[in-house]
């Protein structure tokens, strides 16, 4: 698959389906290369420290092949903000 990493640095979120070539063999789209995605579960290193949240996937800024995988991992505090990390919103059909 390809992702938005093939474009200039994205300053804003892109609408779904904008990269027509980003489709898996299973028909899943928009999974590669725009933002790493926050996970909702947190872990606590110690009682005195804030919880750490994880993210998965590659972003437009990923440069190494192992970073540009859906299974790549990262982490940060809930206050961490960057143009490379975001959230995937999911809606169920009515």
C-alpha cells in the first residue's frame, strides 16, 4: 500500500479515501502513512508518574521501513501533541 507520505508534508487532516492507491488486498483503505494512532489503553510506570499511552502505525514522517508498518509502536503522555500522531474515528453504519 501507499500512503500520504508520498505527498508534501500534510498540514491538515485529509478526508478518507483521498489516496486511491492505499487499499489492502482485503479492501481496507486509509491504513498507511498519515498519522500514528493513539490507543485508548494506558499503562502506569509507577504510582508517582502519569499514565503512558501508546500509539500504533506509521506516519508521513516515518523514514525507516520498520516504522512505516501498522504494527510499529510508540508511546507518550496524554499531553503529547505532534502532526504525526492522531486518532482514528470509527462510525457504525445505521
